[in-house]
C-alpha cells in the first residue's frame, strides 16, 4: 500500500470530510473510491477509442439505422 500526500484548499478538504461522513466511510476510503472511478472512466475511454479505430463507420451507421427502425416499430 502506498501513501500519498496531497494539498487541497481547506474548504475542499472539509467538503470531502462531510461527504465521507455522509457515506459512513473514511476520507481515505472516499479518495480510494474516487480514484477507482477515475481509472475506470479512463480505461473505458481508451477501450472505446481503440475499438473505434478498428471499426467500420458504414457498419456502425447501418446498425444505428436498424436500431432506429426497431424503436419506431414499438
């Protein structure tokens, strides 16, 4: 486990403490959860961009057209 020291404005620190208390967790756990969320979002974006480069725009547009037609039928 690593230790990380960060500098935050006092007001932001107080708000984080309030948020952590509302969730019944420590500020440390809150920061860990927020870091996980940021990493998952980043990984998801990279995965999407990687797959988009391999994709075929015409096939994608055709799939969207099929989806629109299905939605109109319901």
